[in-house]
């Protein structure tokens, strides 16, 4: 699969939250969704800090969805992501070595993820905190499924091909709690996303495939 010419070559200056429509084409969205049908899906989990600041992944009623990790992606999908990451490097001025492994998430009617922050757990990790969240919508639910940022009261509709990026951190490197957000309930249709997070320092030691 090939990508359209880049609609944007650099991140808008001063923007902690922005989105780009048609970042990938409808055909490419369909291709990714088709490839994900062959992935292994399981109930999504949330991250919590427990005793001694240990990070634990657990199921929670605050998150109703299914997740498939990059380790289950087909070779064809991984090839596509390599091309996609080239554009993200240009857009964000970063290196793919700073990106976490990709996750796909699928929300059926009633699926949601209550208000949460994507950073705040990795200050002691060698790769550092999650600076940017990079979210790509693969389909368009008929009703519901917006990403809502509570402090700003901004709702971003899930539209196939739309790329949504936000900065989780303040200039000091601490969490920007103004970026707490939720995936609001899908009321009709299905919502599928691809997501990764850019760390402050290199995260990957090996290529995607």
C-alpha cells in the first residue's frame, strides 16, 4: 500500500492538540481493517500504579473495548506501518525509535474508555514519559465515539483517515492534566483505531519487522 502525498510537513507551532484529515486514504483504512481481522483480539486493559510504584495492567469497567498488539499484526500491515512512520517522523520531528509498539483498538456499540491521562507512569523508565499520543481513526462510527478533552471541552469526531495528535506533557516534562480525555461511548456502528506513543527517549531496539 502507498500513501498519499503528505498533507502537512511539520507540526503546527504552538499546538498541543491538532488533527489532520485524510492522513491515509479510504482504501488504506479498509486495507488496515482487513489485515486486523487476522489479528488476535483480547479485552483491553488499563494501567495503574500499585505498591512501590509498580505499574500493573488490569481490566476495568472504565474501559470497554478490544485490543490487538503489534506482535499479532501481519507482515503486510507492518510494511504499511513502516511507510506511515516515515511521515510521522517528518510531521513530529522525531525518530521512529522513540515510538512505542502499535496497538489497535476496536469499540463496538457501548464501547468506551473513561477519562484518563496517557502519561504519568514512566518518569523512571529509560525511555522516559509519553510525550505525544498519535491516534489514527480507521473507520467512522455512525453515532458516538468522539475523543473528548475535558478541560478544553473539545470533542474530536472519529472519522476514517483522521490523524489526531496531542502533547501529554508540559514544557517542564511533567504531566499536562489539561489533556485528560475520554473515548466517548459508541452509540451506533464500530470504531477502530491505531495508536502509538512517542517517548522522550529511544524506546525501540529493533525495527518493526
